[in-house]
């Protein structure tokens, strides 16, 4: 049995936070943000929208496009660093409730911006083992809920959104997800961290006053490791599977920063038109960034049935991973 990537869907919140808006909130400028990151605007969910609301809408679209009946979904996994609730219930459980899916395994994973690649690895393993037939995977983030909008080093980077996919069993090897590599190194944990509200710094007045509930990042140090690791990842997975870079139809790296994506793309010699680049309009949406970018390309007709996609991600942990995936869904029709 093989695992096939059947469909993609996304949800993009309506509210737009521009660089000009941020100029009024912190000491920054549109010029600095565009030059250092390529980001022009990002989306922010409504106050009454939870991460599971974003994930639910992306999931509905992915299920509809998969042409698989919703009752056939037998596992739901959500990757998020901004869950509905700190410990429980899981965001995946909340999404299952909204979808009306009962009695299937639903749980979250924590792999920061590499979340969607980790999900691919999980879904592939469950389907190939025969344990599950139709796995719904979701990367959903309301990152605005863990951002300090007085901290210019993080608030300019991140946005909200969600993407989802259905991974299904197939006997056709031509449809199979080819390979997923994923890894982590906790020695870098403190460079990209939400220090508060866990067991190390529990929810207490002093910790909240110190703003430990918000994300902190040593951006410059993360940047260097990100470029190196993202490049190494791609070389490794292509070599392992004896696939030449020229065979890849679409390179879809995590959208953290234009400079990171561009450095990796150029090092690997992927043509500009074969590389996803959505960071200008969405910012960094962590686990949602790859499926949101993939959905845009799909709706633009740039990902079609049989196309070979190469995913590449890097994030807090540190975590990283890459995936070689054939798109096995139907072509987009509006
Ligand atoms: N506006 C204006 N100036 C700023 C801003 C801002 N928003 N932020 C920082 N600066 C200043 C700094 O204070 C510093 O000033 P100084 O030279 O006087 O000290 C100067 O600009 C340069 O700061 P750097 O941090 O060195 O800027 P850099 O070029 O590295 O860009 C950035 C920062 C955009 C954060 C970049 O390092 C980056 O993209 N890092 C990687 C992010 C990433 O990939 N994260 C991984 C995935 S995310 C996840 O897993 C959740």
C-alpha cells in the first residue's frame, strides 16, 4: 500500500496587517521590513476566530477536493504552535468536532514551522502500514495570539492562516509520496522559543508580566542555520532518491523570509518560476506556510496531477525536514 497526496486546501483570514500599520505600532519601517524579509503584509484572524476555526475551513476545502466522503476520514492530525488551548483539548479534536467527525484518532503535533513536513511523514507511515486509509493533515496557526506587538524583532514576521491536505491509500506506485525526511536538534531550542506558560515557567503573574508567554527569536542566528539546513535537506533527499533537481516541478520551501528562500533557491539552481514565494503577502505562518503556498500554486494551475513537488522546512526546536511528493489529486477548476 502507498500513500497518495489527494488534495490541498487553505484558509486565509480577511484582515490585513500592513507594514504601514506596523510603523504605527513599533519603531520600524516598511523599507526595513521589505529589505530584510520581503514581507509587505500578513493576515490576522478575528478576535473570535480560534486556530481550529482556521484549520476547520482549510480542512473542509481539502476534503471537498479529495472527492473522498467525509465519513471515510479515519485520522486527523494538526500541527500548530498556537493551539486553541495550552494543554487540552487538542486543536485537532476541536477541528474534528467542527467537521462533525466522530470516533477517529485526532491529535496535535509540535514541530513549529516544520509541522507540515512532520505531518506528511506521519500520514505516510500510518497509510503505508495499513493502519489508516484517509488521513486529514492540517497546519493551522493563529500566531498573532502568541506575538508581542511591542517587540519589533518578531511582530513584523508572522501571520495567521491554515492549510490542509488529505493523504489516502493507493495501490498505484505512480501516485505515491516518494519520501519524507525529518529531524530535530534540541540543542538549538532556546534560539526560537515561547518560554512561558509551560512547566519550566508556569503561568504566574511574574512570568506573564515578563511577557514569557510570547515568542522570542534570536533571528540572526536562526537565519544562518536555516539557510544551511534547508539547502542540505534538499541535496540529501534528491540524492537518496536518485532524482535530479531538474525533475522537480515545484519547489515549496517554508516561507520565513524572502532572503532565506532566495538563498536556498539560488544555491540549488531552481528557476524562479518553479519556486513558491508567498512570504510578501502572508508573512511567516509557521506550520501553515507550506500548505498555504501549495494551495495558491494549485489554484493558479501551477500544480497539476502527477507533478513532482519538493517541500523543505525549518523551524523552532530546531526541527527540519523535506518531502518528495507527487500531486495525486484532480486538477483545479474554479
Ligand atoms: N525594524 C527596524 N529595525 C529592526 C527591526 C525592525 N523590525 N528588527 C530589528 N531591527 C534592527 C536590530 O535592532 C539591529 O539593529 P543594530 O544593528 O543597531 O543592533 C538591526 O536591525 C539588524 O538586526 P538583525 O537581527 O541582525 O537583522 P537581520 O538582517 O538578521 O533580520 C530577521 C532579522 C528578519 C529576523 C532575520 O534574521 C530572519 O529572518 N531570521 C530567520 C527567521 C526564521 O527563519 N525563523 C525560522 C522559522 S520560524 C518558526 O519556526 C516559528
